[in-house]
């Protein structure tokens, strides 16, 4: 594109008109999306030498005229004197220039505070609301009474103390851990596979966990005890391992398309096996479906202690790779040109997200749509950068599932709805909206 055409694209960009910048070389004002997808600079490629020259002169974006001039100079330098076609030199997007702009795309204090307040509010509501009313002040006093050296005494009766700390608190904390893990895993999958409709169950986690739980319930009399989450976790890991092995054998380099198709195949096979087992043991159908729809009715501190290490390690790995997810969103070739080992980075993120998801599913059952609703809400309201989506998904996902569990146990009290029904009730319309928006963007 010519500099004039680039100027027109920068002026006509509706996002760019709201993010005016000034060129570090000529001082001219121009529009910029600050590293977000769709910026006018994506139409320009520069060789590495020209890119290094620009970086030495400016540490931020430059205007279309200056950038077009550098691009033409780089092309002219490649022309040999005999007039033959110049050899193709390694190139990079001009999007790789703005260090300062990319650094500024993290989580702002305002949105971080809003997400933290949402989580705290959801936790407090989960502890307060129930068949036995316990006020927020009483909860705070009871919590402080458990701290050493303060010498405070709780005003709650013994029965209320037991309800608060042995029934509600572990349930609320477990829901927060599961929700945060599913949401951050969903954001990681969407970044790795560059698919806005990807969720944590993409590679066969749900099908594997369902098969493992069904086998435990059908063939082991103690399937409802400690063996059930272990069987579900093992089934989830086996499912993902089979998906990865099949994807590598079919795709050679383990590309995203091969992995997704392998996940579909493995999930179909495991679902068929689960259906066969259910038909052979029809008396276990009610228990199987109760687990499949998810819930926290039997939550205790032991399950919280089992899940917390997986969530902590998996979330830490994904958070450490949030910048990598932004680079992967540019495409494998561009990410490799920027020096990223794409295969290693993708494997690390997928393993972390899968391990955390498998652990979450093992203690809660299959809870859908959390990994789609939360990341997309943040993407629409805050930013499309994974430096914001990943950490905010962890906080907002935790609060979202706590509120969903609150609705599940309060809507038909004293009976409880499966939490999977609540998330599907909100998630199915949201999924349709996202699908429609994605189709409109592609068209």
C-alpha cells in the first residue's frame, strides 16, 4: 500500500480515531490500535534489517508515511544491479515495532479492582444466603475469631458456626477454584488455537472424565467415595493424551487443526464407550447423570485441599504465558519470526490448562460454558489482549461460578438444581451470540 492509502486506512479505522498518537520521527498525528488485531500496519512487511533500523530510531509506533518510506527503502535495497528478481529476505510485520504500545495493554487498576470486588461480593453472597440466615457482620466476626493473637470471640451459635465453616465455606471456596480454573483454561485454549469458540473440554477432557466416572460408578461399589474423582481425573488425562498422540501422528507437527480433529474423534469414541457402559448398568443412570451435570453438594475441605495445588500451578503457568498468547494470536509464522518456539509454548500452555481442567472436573463434574462466557465478556468489555483476559478470567470466573452455584441451591430450595443446568441456561444464548458475531467478522 502507498503512504496515502495507509493514511486513509488509519483515518477510516473507527478504533484508531479514538487512539490518536504522534509519530516519534516526524511528529505527525495518526490513528493506531496499539497492537490490537486489525491495525493498518498489518498490511506492511519489513525485512529484519529495516525493522532493526526503525527500532533504533523510535521505541513506539511511527506514522503511515514514515513506515511506508522505510518499506520502500527496504525493497529498493534488495534489487540487484542486473535487474533480476531479488532474493526473498526474512520479513516481519510492522506490528512488531511498538514496544511501548504493547507494554501498555495489561490490566488497568480500575478493571482489576472491579474484578476483585466482583469476586469478594460473590464470595460474601455465597456465605450469607442460605436456609439459615447469617449476617455479613457475624461472618466477619467469626472469621476474625479464628485468627490467633486477636482474642476475639464469635457471636455465632455452635450450630451456625458448623453451617458456616463446614458446609457453606468449603462449597463456596471449591466453586471459586473450579470457576477460576475453567475460565482461565478457556482463555488459554482460545489463545492457543486462535478459536473464539474453544473451551476447556476441546481435547477430550469432558469425555474422558465422564467415562472414568461412569466406570467407577458402574463397576466399583465405593464409586461414590474417594475413587470417583480419581477415576474422573485419570479418564480426563487419558483422553487428552490420546488426543495429543493421535494429533501428532496425523498432523506431523501437532498443528492446531490436527489436535482439534483428534479431540473430536477421541471424544466420540469415549462417549460411545460411556453409553455402552450405561446401557449395561441401567441402575446407575441417575447417579451418572447427577455427576455429569455437575454440583458442589458434597463439597468439603478435603476436596478443596486436593484441587488447590492443581489450580495454583496451572494458573501460574498460564499467567506466565499471557504475553505468549498475544504473540500466538498473530499466527504461527509470525510468532516464529519473533523468536518464539511455537510448539514448545503451545505444549506448555495446553498441558497446564488440561491438568487444571481435569482436576476441576474430577471434584465438580462437567460444568459447561464457563470457559466461553467469562473470557468473551472480558474481551468485549475490557480488552482483546490476553495480558488482560487471562488474569481477569481467573477472578471473574471464580465469582461467576459462585453466583451460579448460589442460584442452583436457592432457585428451588430446599431442592437443588444441577449447576450445569444454570451455566447452560446462560451459556447457550451467549454461545449463539458469540458464534453470530464471529461469523459476521469473518464475512
